[in-house]
C-alpha cells in the first residue's frame, strides 16, 4: 500500500510546476545522487499568523524525492506555518528513526508511506530534499516579511539538519 502512494505521487505529482506569485524561491540539490528541487513558497496572513497559500516546485530525480515533495506540498498548503513546521518535525523524526518509530498517521497523512525509506540511509536524503527546501524557502519568505518563525526554519538550522542527514 505505501509503495503505491509513493508511485502515485511520482507518476502524478501534486502542485508541480513553478507558479506565481511567490514570496521566496530556493533550489536544493542532493550532491550524493544529483536529485534537485526548485521550490517556491507563497504566504498569507491568517488570523495574524503566517500561513502557506501555495507551494510550487520543479523536481528532478528519483521517485522518492519527487513523491516526497508532492506529498509534503499537498499536506501543508493552507496550514499555518507553525503547524506545517510541526508536521515537518514529525517527518524528520520518522526519517531519522531507521524504521523503529511508529509514524503518527494523524499528523503525517500520506507521508507515513516513507516509513520504509527510513531504513535506508542513502534514501533518507532523497525523502528530505523537498522538506528542507520548503523550510529554507519559508525562512526566507518570513525574513522578507520581517516576521520570525522562532528560529525554527532559519537557513542555518536547515543547513545543519541537512548536514546531519548527509553524515
């Protein structure tokens, strides 16, 4: 079943194609395998809190990296940034669990399909590529707006998380 979710998002990616308007754009590359993603984030204010009005992207690479960014975008568009960060944190925990964490389907939705990926260190980077790009783009968008996300998505912490995944 999980493999089917990954293949479906790979074959028919959701929210793919770069769109305007956007508040920030980033490009991330996995130097290990060459997967890459260019990702745009558009924010809106919802009840005084920044929320994701759109995520668009172009992705090149393996089925895992492309499916992961599709699942992520579909899950978090429309959510407040703080809630989307909590989902991202949960996905990162799943990827770092080496298959030993029971994923919370209520939080992760279709992203639980990547549970098996967490058992393969070389593939974890593929699954996290879009998520790290999203955190980077969101940090830049918030910075441009003069808003703070509590330091959770600043480019430095995103780089640190990505570096830990490369190790």
